[in-house]
């Protein structure tokens, strides 16, 4: 069985990293996540390593291409893909109150059957229809104040936000 370092090495050959420090941080992170008990928050992660809580915050504030990473993981797996794989985008409503939370807006709640104040998470997945298997590739918080309708101007809408994220091709 391959070690986590060997697996990450082969993934990082396909995924472009910002610098050597980001690669070192990701090795440390994945080693740590599989070793600790309890919640994986910055405070708890810093308890089990020599990295500081602020180091985790700083590194997570930098860009990392999780979509390419998840594609690489998916194609490395021994799962066999059939010809019946489709891309699926699903938005999930999360109730949230407060005035200072980023992304707070009115989003559609399927359970309530109406738009409610809260947050929305857009998830991109690949679904193999024949085997009933799904692979989550990317999850992104929907930004607030997006227009629901396409206008004559070049405004950014909910539809363009979703489609701009989902039609990225990674040929591994």
C-alpha cells in the first residue's frame, strides 16, 4: 500500500502549486488530518503539530486549486468509469443569521419552498448514472448580491457564477 506522501507526490506532479512551502504545508496537513481525533479546525490542528494556528489561517487564505486536486485523486483511484458520467451542480441552502457574515443574502430553500436569509453552497460533482456513484469535485460559497436574471449589461449573475466554475477541463 502506498504511503500518503507517495500519493501526494504523484498528485502534486499534476497540480500546479504556488511554491515549495505550499507543498510542504499540504503534506503536513494531510498527515495531520488522518492522525487527529475531533474537529479539524485551526486551533485543534495546531495542538498536534509544530505549526502555529496563524500558519494554518495564512495558508488556507492562499489559493489552492482544489478542483484540480480532486480530479487528480479521482483519476488515481481504482474506480472504473463508465460512459454514463454526467456533471452535476447542486446548490444547498444553509440557514445563518447575523450582520457580519460574508455571503449573507436571500437564497432559495427547497425545504421551505421560498427564499430565506442565509448562505448558499454550490457543489460540483461527477455522477456515474449506471453505478450510482458520485464524486464531489468542488464546493464554493455563492457570493451575495448576484442578480437572478441575465440583463443587457455584462453583470455577473447566479447562472454565470455556477457555469464559470463548472466547465473547467483537466486532462489527466
